[in-house]
C-alpha cells in the first residue's frame, strides 16, 4: 500500500467564506480590530539557534534560553508546532544572517517607545512576504549583506567633482569644439599648420582698429601636428619688411607667466587673399576682454559725457579691483625684469578667464609691427601710465576716462577706499624729472597694496585646495576605470588560446564571482542593489589589495568561497597578465 506523501507546511493564507457571526467584523491588515497580534518566532532562532539582535530592536519572538534566569514571572512562549517541526532545507542553512527590516531604521530606544500599531504593521508586512522573496535575497548570488549600503553618491560629492566645476569644464569643452557662429565671410580651410578655422568675432566693417590703422580679426584653429587648439590673431593687409623681424617675438616665446597669454609663433600668409600677419597664441575658452565684460555697455555716446554722471550702483566691488591690480602688477613686474614691455595695454587686450583670473593678451605684437624707437625705460613708464588709465576706466565704468584725472580720482575717492585712490594716483602721475634721480618702477605699487596681497594669496590657496580635492575624486575614478577595463577583458571572454572555458576556470572564475558580488547583488526582497557607493567601496578595496575577507557564492549556490580582496586582486592581475603575454597581446596598462 503506497505511503501518503509527507505533509508540508505552506505560507499561503486560506480564503474562506465569512460566516454571519463575523460579517460585522472590520479587518485591518489581515487581522481584526481588537485582536491581540500573534507573535512570530524570529528566523535567526530557527536557522542559527539564536539572534544577535535580541533586545536590540528585533520585533519577533525569541524563546528563553535554558541557562537564562529572568526575575519575575514569564509568559509562556506560544510557537507554531508546524514551524518548529518543519525540516530546514540546505538552502536555508546556507542563507546569510537575517536582519529584521526594522533594525536599519529604528534604534533600540525608538523601538521601545514606538506604538504597538506600528510594530504590528511591520510584523504583518513581514509575515505576508512570500518565502520566495526571502530565498531570493538570501540566495545571494554575491553574499551581499541584508543591510544596504547608504547611497551617498546622489547627495554628496564624495566620488565626483561638484556640479559647478563639472558644468564649467563641460562648457569649456563645448566652446573649444563648438561650430562657427559668425560666418559672414568665407575663411580658408587651412592656414600654415592649422585647420578648422573658426572666427571668434564678427567680421564686420565697424570693427575697432587694433593697432594703428591695421584692422584685426581673431580665429580659433587646431594644430595639425599636436591637435591642440590655438588662437590666431590676424593683422590684415600687413606687409613685413623683412623675415628677420619675426625674431623679435623669440623673447616672448621663451617667457611664461600665469597672467600672460603665451605666444607660440608668427608667420605671414596669403590664404585670405591679401598679405596678412598671423600671430598664434594659447586659446582660453569662455574668456572675455575687460572691455566686453565691464565697459562695452558703458561706452559714452557723445562728447557731453562726464564721469560724475556715472551711477555708483554699477561699480565693480573693491576686492575685485584689488585682485586685478595685483595680477596685472605681477605680470608687469615680471615683464619689465626681463627687459620687455607691453607697449600697448588697454581694456581690449586684457582677458578675463573665469573666477577673476586676468591674462594680458597680444604680448609681442607691438615689437613685431613697430620697431623700438625709444629706450626700454620709456616704454616701462608708458606701461605704468597705461596700467593706471585701465584701472581708472574700470573704477569709473567708462572706456574713455580722458585726461581729466582729478575728477576721476575724486569719484574714486568717494566710492572706494583712500588706499585705492592713492595707488591709482601713483600710477597715472608721470615722472616729474625723468633725467634726474631714479625712475618710477612698477615694484613701488606694492607699497600701496600692503595687506591686500595677503588676502589675494589666501583666496588663491583656498581655490587651489578646492581644486585639488576635486581632482582627487577624479584620480580615484581613473584608477577604477583601469580596473573595470581589466574586468571587461577577462569576464565572459568566449575563447582564449583555443580554450572555450577559459573565463570559467581557475583564477578567472574567482574574478567572475567577484563581478557578480559587486554588480549582481540583490537585497532581501530580491531587488537588484543599484548603489554606486556599494560598487566604489568594494572596487577601492580591491584596488588597494585589502586583507579584508568576503564571501563569494556561485550562481547555482553549489560553491562558496571565502577570499580576501588581496587574493582577488592577485587573480585579476594573473588573468590579465595571461592575456597580455598571449600571441595577440596589445598594449598593456
């Protein structure tokens, strides 16, 4: 006679027709109002025999231990016989430790003062979970802990640069490769060693004459040899007297300063259907001249304009003015110490490149188009006066301050500090006796700057610290990209050295399990763990070769390996080295 099959327990809830006696009973969350919720025994007690969260917020029932002595009477423990007598499968024995869902979100103190309704709701929610959901979370193709990692990547900039810097850098790259905007006149496809010529300003007839009676135009171009982007400054209809005149820019080519736009080379061309002189400078994206930034909309429209009519509401903040003075004075002192001179310094030739950074443009052009006809000390005095005129223009927000400096200085004295007024008065005052005594030098301006120089140094260092911290985030990400690239070369490789199971054997198999641990983890509910913090944390431990242990479980749950990150890293390096020394090995990282 065949034996009846053994009875198995089920988590399904039997659906029955309600009787007339219970027709008026209101149910809430699968229980009747007024009934005392039946406690359920903790899974950790069933699987492991004890629960380390007992007394620390676990809302399930824990039977008293045989050796425990409790003061006072204790209530009898009511347990479901079917639950205790049911056999525990091998799948449950290999499951990770069960952590109640209330633990990560409530502290022990909060658990003791929480209302019975909230605790009951959590109990009913866990009781109604299908057993397959728990098995999916504990099958753990990766041995992932039930406590999820806090995903701080979306709220804090712990792994990437801040949004402001990211946006600024993206805008700069967009400006470098942006299509042409002003295409009113055709431009040649290639000039000398440069291609992709793009105008940076409108090529109209109402342009300002840049030097004397020569019109100038500016272009962006890419070097054919290096692929770098440069600025081409073209002087139209310029005839060079002799090729040796190009040697006058050689001292500028060998001179580098953070507040000066470096010049690369100069050449003549007929690509524009005329004789043009082209000077090549470094390209700084998203830069603007001081004239376009502060003075273009304030240019007087008639001779009746007076400085006194300028409203002080539009003034530039004094710390910004002092920053401009310090940067230009620093660049001018370095230039004069090398026996060079700007010779032309105005608001159209000073660039502003983000965060109040000043760079003096078109250096060396005056030496090329106009040979020296005076002593270098005379040009130095002209640079100092041009410097003062430029700063007065910015303080008064007018492009043409004129020669009536007393009115301008009186306006500056009423708007800014007395130290700034005295510094500008020193700059624009010519030397009374140029042939007697020592000449005025730019280094004397630092006596007026005083403590402002320390404030500028503090702001520069703070900015440097901020950028270094942002760079450190990207440095870590660069290391992880190299590591992920090795994973891509090793995992799921269809064939190597005529071995179709190469990626499934030996060290490669451990690499595959670690990949599943990092990217294919699931939570206790069977949902994928999509946490950037989880990924970057374990990849950083792998890259550093930590001695910390982790458990790797195969997909069929038949293999379980306990290894350290250092051992996994050794497997990755060995597998990648095997690929690198193969017959078709490429460039090794």
